[in-house]
C-alpha cells in the first residue's frame, strides 16, 4: 500500500464530516508498569491501561461545521461517536470510539487564518479497524 498524505484524512464527529480540517494527531499509548525485582539484571515491565487522544486542528468557519465547538462548550456535554480515516479512499481502515471533545484554543494573528485546536478523549472503549 502506498504512503498516504495527510490531506486524504477524514474525520466524522457525531455522524457529520468535520470541515476545514488542517491537522490530525492520534496518540494510543499504554502505561508500562515496572515489575523489576531482586536478582533481575534488566528492568522488566508489564502492560497497564491504554490511553487515547485525538488532536484536531481546523480553520474556523462561522458558516460551516460547528459540532465540535458546540459540544466542547456545552454545560453538560454529551459523548459523541467519532471515526477517523487516515485515508478517505480506504473505507476499511479507521479509528473509532465514543468520546468527549475539548476546545484547546481558538484564534489567529492579524495576518493569519482563525484556527481552532481540539482534543477528543474516550468516554468508552475505542479501537482501530484495518482490513
């Protein structure tokens, strides 16, 4: 399979396509619990809980998609379904889950576009599908 370009990524939040996307960064790391004991010559580890975050950068569009912004500032937020496709042309390779979103920043300089940065964190189980 060829190397993919970031511009081919696709993100859905609450069944709506997230428009004006400019960056996606996914992190799926795991706690590593040290279990080194007397007599060991090297450190050893066991796996712990996994963690997930999906950072999303987008250009702000007052007339476009506002779903993530509205959900991030809601007084009583609702967890939403998300799907992130690294390549929109491959429908069988995606990350998915139920999560909450937070608005980390919104703004821009005088000569810049007005941009937003969001983070999606899981509210339930998350996963990756690749066939």
